[in-house]
């Protein structure tokens, strides 16, 4: 019989809360350094959010997989394909939503040819699919071997197919030309100033391994049960993977944007260490209370609240509030969220980063209230 680990719910919920925090600053021009992604190589606290979430996806898989294995191939493939397509489709919907936009004083349709195809949810869908297949057919040992092969294979691809001078730079990374060929420049992310997608197909090898490692940790926790042997094993694994990632960084730099293998080892190690600490505090020392309840409700509807936090600002952006005139004499408008930042959050004393952070914290409270209401009503939106 599976043991209940409340700490896993808190870990997942805390990851979702941090994801909302870093994705919703009041101004992208005024962000405290720890809440920004590393410019290229390196890892900030913000760069831990996505790999922690993939790790949590793997943890959750460990509790579901026994039922799928008991149901046989038909049940497995129906569940996994359905969930993969739904998550991928929701991600695509989020990128295209709300399907119309303002162009001057007119609402126009957002043309498909400029819609980004990949993204966070699409990466989750692909990693979930391939990790599930590996775990289902190869079991624990085989899946572990696959994860290590993927990490080494990706390193080899970067070395052999990348620019010989600097295969790990934006210009030298091998994957960009293949992503452009597969998807087209107009369907890629352009946040780096050039068509380059940090969630592209070619950088998906390593994060698949992250989900598999998350599964193995979840399976280990269930198998060992709540005892000090399990906890010491987790702490040891966390230290080993973190140190391995730091050492590998010397040859294969830690980098989120091309999701390097060293980045997987480093962030998985930190995820294990964080989860171990939560298990110790919550399961062994019973340190529970308001902080655990706060994060727990985020973990009850993680995908839904992530999608809502991406969709709501775009949707509200269709409803414009007058904000005087621009310098060129044309009317200026603000969305409801922009108005809140400009008229309230920017008045927070101190440097502009304070107001931007206040806005982000306000978003966490708002989405927490939604999650809390859903939890009270026993409404859990699962995919």
C-alpha cells in the first residue's frame, strides 16, 4: 500500500508558487537579480523553477505508474497519449490565446503563422511522454540507464554538431538550425533577439532524463518508506548529483536555455536536497502549519493555476482603460493588471524593484485565493 507523503504536495505547491512569482513581475525592466534567469551560462534561483517542476512530474508518475502497469498496454497508452496531447494542446492554446489583439484602435485576429509552437507546457508533455514509455517498458534500472544515455548523448551531439570554437554559445549551439528547419523562424521564441527556442525539440533530450530521475526518487521514497535510511539515502543522492553537476560544468556548462546535462544533474541534486529537507521537517519533525497549508493548495491544481496565470493577463489586456495621451498625441491605454502596477505598485517606496516585487507577490496571493477556493469546493482540475 502506498504511503502518503504530504511533503511531496508541499514541494510541488512551492514550485508552482515560485513559478508564478518569477513569471509575473510588475515590470520586466525592474527585477531583483535572484528573480531573473541567468543571461546564458549559470543558474539563478529562478532557473531552478522549471527543472523542479519536471522533477515533481516524475515524482507524481511514481504514484500513478503501478496502476498503469497493472492495467496493461491498452490502459497505459490510452492514458499517456491522452494526457500528452492535452498538455501539449493546452500549451499551444496558451501561446495563441486570446486569439485576438489590439492593432491601433482595432481588434485583429492573431495569425497562426506567428504563433510560437513550443513552450513550457509542450516541454512538460513531451518529457512526460518519453519518460513514461521508458519507465513502463524498461522498469527502474532500465529507465535509469536511459536517463544517463540521454545526458551523455546530448553532450555528444553538442560537441560533434556544434560550432567547434564554442559549441555551447547561442550562435554555436547545434540545435537552433534544426529547430528552425522543423518549426520555422516565425514559430520560435525570440526573447534572445534572434529566433531561438529554449524549449525547442533539440534541447528536449536532457529534461526527459530529469523526469525519469524524479520518478526514480518518488519510487525510492515509496519503496523505502518513512525511515531514516530512506532520508539519508536521499540526502546522499542529492549531494552526489549536485557535486556531479558542478564538476560537469567545467566541461559542459550549466545552462538552462539549452538545458545542458550538467544543468540536469545540478538542479536534480538541489531538488532532491530540497525535498529531503521538506520530508525531514514535515514527515519526521511534524513541522506543519500555515506555511505548509499555503503551498499545499497550489499543489492541488498545479497545471490549471499555471495556465490561468498565463492566460488571465492576456485576456484582461483586451479590456483597455484610458490612461491619458501619449507624447505623439494618440490615446494611451492600460489593462487592469497594468493599471494596478502603474497606479498602486509603483508607489511602493524605494527602488523600482520593490514595486515590481510587490506586484508579483500580489499575483501569488490572488492565485492562491483561487486555489484555496477550489480546494474548499473539492474542485481538482486534472489532465
